[in-house]
C-alpha cells in the first residue's frame, strides 16, 4: 500500500506543484484546506486538488476556533511582536497544524507536508506544532529537500512544472508580492516590497480604506469585557450589537476596514535570523487591543500590570517563533489568565480616519477612586504623609550622589 501524506493545501502554485510532486514520489496524498477566514473559492480548490490526484480533500472550518482559542488569548496578553506586529499569520499556524495532525490521526497517515520555505518562519511554526502534537509524525518539507531544490530553483521552474503537468495556476513569473490572508489580517511581502525604502502601491491594500479616503464621519462604539475577553460590541450610531465571538470580531474588522484602521509597514526579524519587510492590515484586532488596554488601565492592579507587561513580549515571541504548544506557553497562559480575572467593563471608542480614540471607560472592578485622585477633594489622603515617602525614596539617590562627588574630588 502507498504511504499516506496529509498536505496542507492552499490551491496556489507551490502546494499544487507539491501535491503533484508527492504523487510522482509514490505517496497517496490527502489534501487539507483550513478555512481561517481567507477569501477563497474552497469548492474550486477542492476540485483542483482532486483533479491533480488527491485521494481526498478535507475542508475544515476553523474560523470560530481561531477567534476564541487563538486571537482572543493573544488579545488578553496584549501580544505584539517587536512593538508593531499583531501576529496574524503567526497565530493561525498552530491551529492549521493542529487540524492537520487530527486528520493524519484519523486517516492513519504517517506523514504530513507543507509548502513553507526554508527561509521563513512558517516552516518552524508548522513543524514545531506537528512534533508537539504527535511526536512520531514524519514531515515532508519539500523546500528543504535536496531533490526538490535541485528540480525547482524558483517560481519559474514551478510555473513550467505546472504547465507540463496540466496544473492550472494563476501565478506569473513577475508576481508583485506574496500575500497571506486570514480572518485576523492580510500580509504582503517579497516581490516589489523587498526594497524597504519603496512605499507600497495604494492599490495593493485589500482590507482597509486608506485613512485619507475613509469616511469623514466618526464612528462611536463600545466594547464590553468580562475576564479580559470581549463579550459584546455595540455601535452607538445605529445600535448594531454583536455578542457571538466570531460575529463580534468580524464586525470589528468591518468597522476597522471602513475607517482605515490597522495598516502598518515594518521591517521585522524572522526567527531564522533574516530581516524581512512586511506590510499588514489588521483592522479588528487593532481596535480590540486598544480597548483591552484601556479597561486594564482602570481595573488592573499596578504591580500585576507591571509583571504582566514583562510577560507580554515573551508571549508574542513564543507565538512568532512557533512555540504555541510548549510548556513555557502553558505557564505564560496560566499567568495571563490569572491577571485577567477582574478585567471587566466597557471601553468607549471613536473610530476616525485610521485612528482608534479612547474616549471613556467604566468597570465594576474599577480601582480608580475619583475622590482619592481629585485635586479638589482630600478623599482620606493625608498629603503630609508624602514627606516621609519622598525622604525614604531619596535615600539611595543621596548616597549615589555623595559617591560621585567623592570620586570627582
């Protein structure tokens, strides 16, 4: 019997050629397509895979799980990589890998395969997830296979191979850039974007209006939180309300896209040590992160916040590097969930021409004491107590200054 391999299949040039290549190597190929919110003709992709020779095609709807089990936990941690990137691609990969392993187990397949290159981050994210979820799985990674690399030097060879094998593809040799799309974001890289000084073509953007062409009218919304999770969004202008997690996030995407929110253009550090330029559109998550930070400001203890803020960059790094299924991530997730136990309330926001403006917040867990912080009311705070507070904190400053003075003398 032929060995089975489950291929993460997109229907594009690379994975279509890989499917044929695996067939030519004597494998039975089961194609797997993850629906994580990308604009895709899934029926056409399924028919294409079957036409090439896949024995089966799985199309798995992952959208709700992507929101509840990956995007929302990242929002609870305020995860952001290198202060800019909200991890749209990074968060999707462990979910895609999880479903792929589930199919491999169901089909009794010893092998899984993907189309990620040997230069990028996705190869690491996929393969670390595979091995964490099924340690005995075998991975076929064509872009790290000597035979495959000898046959395919780049896109031209792939396009020629597709033509020779009757594989219909839309790709051209001079593709302007590469994209990755899901419910959380769309990314653009390579091609004409490889020169970091060149501004992207305004026509490139697929998700969001530019801030310049966004509506001249503000949008006013409120986002309700319970234990750090968004549970409701309300548009105060037309009373639209969403509570279902998937619908809530999709609605924030809709509002953010309309108002030109969530565009960034950065040079980032890949895990493998290569710098790359990426352009991203992440509308809904940009709004959600701003609202979550605002509720934390009123409801989170200062020292808990300081500790959590130390963990957030590490959380983002683990996501970016592909360690979602790791003991250190389990530890961080537990700590972050603990920090979110009283992060309840409503954040009031105004959306306008690329900006998310925090205009108010309230919380039943509020640590804000209006009288205590007031300049006009004493509120039980004896201002003379600050004399001793300052003297104690000044002790080490005085000692440091005296040492410097002795050295200079």
